[in-house]
């Protein structure tokens, strides 16, 4: 009998070890693969004109979330939508890497509260530090440290931009060196401040240069378009904006409620961005911006990043992306539009980042000139950063 129970115990231990191994080493990758799908795998077709133009452009993207998924972005991945080798292949010069710290269960674009969180289990499964399990601020700092470590291990092929000087130096290098990619750190939702606007300082010191007041739920800084109350900036949120402007951080109003957008535009003294969005003029839902909001943002010198996922563009191809870009240009002019993919943001995409030539092609087909195509594909974002990053 004792031998029997020893055998049972041994089997249970083996099952436990196998289960833990699956949870820590297999499941996170399976989750990412399921949540960040690509409708059309590479390689990607485009016209000869688009291919030739694409190779001459300085392409930039205002928003992607690959840091959440734990991959080494220096390696070409077999899942997900973005990594450094694929950015280089897609001729992307600069990618904004956003940090996600909390995501409510049952997340949707209409109504969420902040009482639940999907990220905790993902963080445990990816073996994040204990401090990052229990602190949203530490989650942001941990993801920033990972990106900075990747830059340090890249032999200069990947650099994290913190200032105008960094960006100018990178652009000069890229004129004579191949295989260079730059990243810029951003925060999706000011819940990482943990209720204290003074934490802006620590996040700035870690390299973050862009932050939004709220993500999918109302935060202590401001209301979300998908929250419960959908209110405006709070007193703490106004202090957050003041501190960000003192540091030279860029305010991102993606996911913000209408009231928060209105409040932020009223008090901001610097241009803001909407890093990833759609427009109601081509895709009318609660996630996207009205023409009046586009005009208000442009009036303050703002930049609007158009996303690629179906909720943003009401389509599943580059033609739908170009249609949203064209509507934005028709409403506010070419100088206020940019790319804002939301790659690796738990959304299915028409292509991965190696397929951006299809957007170039779609813009040309929509009647954009070579010059205006270059502005939309990255020229506007580069100009905006050169004007608004810290010195």
C-alpha cells in the first residue's frame, strides 16, 4: 500500500511539474498567438511604384504593444505582428512601443470598470518580477527596462529615443547605415501613476516620452471613452498634464472620453496626439473620432494616428486604412495624420509590420501624391517628434 501511495504521489508531482511548465513556458505564447492574429501572412504584394517609393520613405508608427508579450524583440518572431527584424524589413524607421499595465476582463469599447485585470495572470506566466505583479507603476518600469536592455544588446542597430538630439542623430545615421530601427516608449493609461501625478518624474527618468490619461477604464487622472463615468480630467489629471508638459512628455488622448479630450485641449499648451484610432467618417462607433474632434485636435497642432484593425477602419485591408487616412486629410489637412497601427494590441490585423508597403500602395491608389504619402507614412510623425520631444 505504501508503494502505491508513493506511485500516486510521484504521478501527482509529475503532473504538477508538467502543468507549471505549460503555464510558464507554453501558455503565454499560445495566448499571444491567439490574440494577435494576421489575416494575410507575408510576403506582401504591391505595385512596382509603391515598392520603389516605400523604400525611400522614413516610416514611423505611433503605437504598438509587443512589450506586453514577453518576446525578445531583437529576434524575428514566429508569432505576433512586430519585432525589430520585421520593422527593418518593412522599412520602419521609428516605432512607438506602448506599455499596457492593466486590462479589464470582458474588455469592450462601450463600458468597463477597473475592478478586474487580465494582465496579472499574463505577468505571472511570463515570470515578471514580484514587484511588477503587485504594482502598476512597476509593471511600466519593468517593460521599459526590457526595451532598454534590448537596445543595449543590439550592437547599435536598435536605439531608444529620449530627445530631439537622439532622434536627429539616429536619422543622420540611418542615411548612411542600413538595418537601423528606433523606438520610443509610451504608456497606455495613467493608472501607472498609482494616483500620484508626481510619479510622472520616475516614468520620465525611465525613458517614457508619451502617456495617456486612461485606457479601457476610467482612471484617477481622467475618463475613458470605454469607462463607466466617462468623465473629464480630474484635478490629479490636470496636475499630470502640467508635469508632463514641464518634462516635455507628449500627451496621448487615445481612448480618452469626449470630456477628457475637451478638458485636455483646453488646458494643454503643447500639441497632443491620438496615437491609435479610427474616424467616425468611415467607421462610426464609440472607439473612433468625430470630425469635430479631428478639427479640435488639429487646431492645437495635434497628430492623429490611424489604426489598422477592424473596429478602427470597418475593413480588413490596407484600402480601409487609406480610406480613414483620406477622410482625416479631407477634414483637417495632410499635416495632422500619421500611422498608429496598434500592432500586438490583442487585435487581428490585415498584415504584420512587413506589409506596410500595402498602405503605401493604397494611398497612391487613393490619389495621394508621393510627397503626401510620405507625410502620412511617417514624415508627419518625425516632424512632430522633432518639434515636441525634450531637447
